[in-house]
């Protein structure tokens, strides 16, 4: 087989719809590894009808890896993959039936590429369309991919609409680890795009925003703290990567303002710990930081 859908599963609400969208692919040379990450829900009952299809398999983790590191679970599945290409799926998104057929056309047309990307829709829990991806050129070299990636308003960032060459992904060390896997999709896709990226013309993937996933969930102090750390880690990685690639003139959006958004909702200890790093990375903004300090001090005294 040529493709493997790797599916780390924890949530059951949309899982049947997701599996059905994979099974309905018009291109059929693929297999699916469903990996139950110690879910408190009975995911096996949802998956059982699909296990009659020999392309689908089901496994359990002995411990909940996602509670410690989502990327650890992802890379466990990458290590298990033995097909030429892989897709890291999610348990709540949806593929159009022609997704894999169009991706396969691109792999044949652009054999030098190790990364392929389907256009996406952002949808809500009921699959009402909230936003639609723009159309890109069918193929971009690495420089063009970076420019598209960082251009304001471009590129909905998610992972399950990407198809990776398995060897390339393993060669770069698998998916890049960050807290909550926040920015892992961006960093990994950039490393995988060094030989270019090919895009589908049609919208073939629905990314679902809901209160069940990290992107749509309301921020708790823990989530905001983790996103703050991940943002600083990603910013540092991007600067080092562009230096290593000798790319000096690329305008890219370091998340100087975004980090302050997360810090507002994080716990005060995280703010104190990350303040020196903000300064070292050049993301220091005294006006924003003083406002956050005042916010947290006022919150502490109001308790």
C-alpha cells in the first residue's frame, strides 16, 4: 500500500464521521491505524464496524500519552508506518472522497516533493462553513512555501490536511515536539517542504472547530501557559531555522503580540518565568507586559 492514515484517537463525538470519510475515499490503496490513547469513552464500539475492512486496524496505548505529549503519540505511530506516504489524521475532521485521489495525482506529477497539502474549510461542530482556504499555485518551492506560510491572512494551520513522505518525516526526526503540539504542524511542514510543496486546487478537507479540540477550546490557565511556552519555542526555532537556511530577507510574523494574549490568561508564575525569555528573544514590549502584570496583581488581590 502507498498511504497510511495515522489516527490518534481520544474523542468519540465525531469519530464515526471521520472514519466514514476515510473509508469513502475514491483512491483505495491505503490503510488506517487507529490508536486509542486510553480514552474514557468506548471508542472501540465506534470503530468496530470499520474493522471488518482489512485496511483498518485498531490498537491501544497502555497509558494516556496525549496527557503528557501529543507529539510523542504522533511519533509512535510514525515509527509504525511502513508505507511511502502518511497522513496524521484527527478524530474530528472530515476528508472529501477525492482527497487521496487528488493527492496521489500530485505525488506522481511532483515526485521530488515530500509534502502535499489539501485546501481546507474551517467548519463548526455542525459543519457550517466559517472560512475557506485561498487557492495556491499547484507547486511552490521552499522559499515560496515559506512566503505563503507567513503571509498575513494565508495558510490555515493544521496537520491533518498534509500528506508527508514517510522517509523524509523520519529523517527530520518526526513531528517536532512542542507543548500541546502548538505550532508543531507549522514547524514540521516547513522542514518537510525543503523540496517544495504541492497543493490541491479543490477544497478537500474540513477542519472542525469545537470546544473538544485545543484550537477551539476556551483557554484555561494551564492551556494558556502551555501555549505561551510553545509560542516562545516556535519563535526561537523559526529564527534559528531561517539563519541556518541563510534566509535573511523573509518578512515573517513572529508572534510578539500573540504571546501577550496567552500570558494574559496564564498563571502569574508562568508570566514571571517567561519574562526573561521574552527579553532575550526580542519580543519584549514593556507596555503589554506592564498591563499583564497589573492584570494579574489585580486578580490576585481581588481573591
